[in-house]
């Protein structure tokens, strides 16, 4: 049958079942048909790790039976490998059928089915809720939030020494609030490469005079950037709203301090060295373990934010890969923060010193927002608020009264 001269073909990007429903409704598909077909329009590739050969072979058999695909190591098929990872490829409808079948299977596959279902649910929609921060509320998911950096250190790579004086720090915080910052993040220990670690007392000496005044001087939440439980405790006693932990509860007392205060916590990926078996896979596994630790300690899961650690334990190429693949963290179902501001990766790519990295930072911030970032941590608040608003208009949608 000949195609009419006016017929056209175009490629559609469908990222969620909701988007599929909208496209079908737009062409007049019957509601019953939409219910049947929308889950078939969304294709997902999931990677399952650490499975035994029997588990993998059952999953492969069941996924193939549903019309999907499953790739396993050849050794799992011929019996020469006891363990394997699995790549699952299928539509939401196929996964739905797979999950129902695996939930009735032995070998621990009921738990695997639950994890597949949880990941798919998290991928359908980014977290969108009001985050309670001790009386302050942050609108997560509606727009990208901007966290302003306030280092009260003598040796931070970008602004070391500028805000050691509490009056200067307070003035800068008020300026960032006026420029549109949603959070002020105060840190008393440099984390730049080659930094000199400081003790608890020195860190407290730097941050407490600022925090005690700052929490009363601004209307937005204040976070403490520390990995020391005692510093966090003292900061929380002064009225701080959020704990930003660059070692994600490595201090054995940190989880208890956060849980007792009932505040949000930012868990950052960090490690010594840059060796990975699987960059994003290792980062996801790290977050799963730290989130479990947090929840077991009494921290509300809804108050956990994750940060992939741009510039920490990664080469420049790995940092850029993290931004490119940031969307893979969506499967964890937690809001994502990223802090690329003026980092050395930008300097390496552009060949520019710290004070000339605003445009490079803007490019990374834009890419991160496009790939799912909910919060960006930056030095140049005024400029990055504008970048975030423009990126949000593209990524989240724009109406006359602002982002949806």
C-alpha cells in the first residue's frame, strides 16, 4: 500500500509512562488502549549484579518468555561460572510480568523482584515534595535548588581566607540569599587535593562564630559541611538545618547525631584513589549501603540527599562521565545534589585558572540539571541561579508564571 505524499515519520523520546500516555491521548487513543499500550512504550535496560548462575538463568528464561531480553555471562550458561551480572532489556509491561513471576520463584528471587520493581518505580518520576528542615521547607523536584558555598577556611582552593572574619562571612551569606540561594553551606575544613586536615577544635573555632549568627541572620536553611560528628552536633545545637557529610557517615557517631536532630543529611560519594571496577555501579552500590546504614540508624529516608562527589576520588574523565550518566542515580529514588563549581576538572578541560571557570561551571550545571540534578552547590550564586532557571525551563517545562 502506497504511503500518502503528506505522511511523515519522526522519532519520539519517551522517558516515562506518563509521557507515553500524553502522546497517546494527543492522537485520540481510547483510554482503555492507553492503559494497555503505555507501559509498552517505555523501554528500560537494568543491570543486576552479584547473581548466582541459577538465579541468572531463571531470570533470563522468564524475561525471554515475556518477549524481553536478558544477557548473562557465557559461563553462567555452560556452568563454568558460579556468578554473573545480568543485563535486562524490556518494556515496562514486560518487567511487570517478570516481577510477578520472579516473586513466586525460589533462590531469593522474590527479593530480586522487589528491587527491580523499586528501581523502575523510582525511574518513573523524580522525587517531588516539601523537605522539612527544622521549620524551613525546601521545594524538592519543582525546580533546581541552589546551594551557596561559604568557606570559612584559610586554604580552600577557590575562596580560602576571604570569609574567615565572621562579619565578612555574614555579609557574603546575606548577599547570596539576595542573589537567590536556597541554602547556605558553611564549611570549616578545606577538601581540596593536598589539603591539611584540621582537628575538631580548630574546625569548631572557625565555623561556630559564623553559624551562631548566620542562622538568625538569613531566612533560608543553613547547612554544615563537615564529616565530624562533634562538629555536626555543635552546629545543630546552634540551629543549623542540614548536615552535608562528604564522607557519608564514615564517623561512627554521625548517623546518630543526624537521626537525633531529625534533620536532612547529604551523603556524598568519596573514596581514596580513583580505581573502580565499574564507575557508576560502584557509586550506586556505595549509596545503597550508606542509605541502608542511615535508615537503620533512624534517619528518615525522605531526608536523605545523595551527592556523587564531583572532584572527589575521581579523575577528570571520571567526573565528566558521572555528569553524563547522572540519570543512572535516579534508580535510587533520592534527590541528587552535585557540586562542580570551579573544580579542577573544569580547569583541565578549558585550561583556565580558578577565577575564570564560571562559564565552565555553568556548562556542567546545565548538563547536570538535564540529567536529573535537584540541587547544585556553587560559589557564583547569582550567575548559577540564572543558569538553573533557564535549564529548568527547558528540562522541567516553562509557563508564564515560571517552571512547572
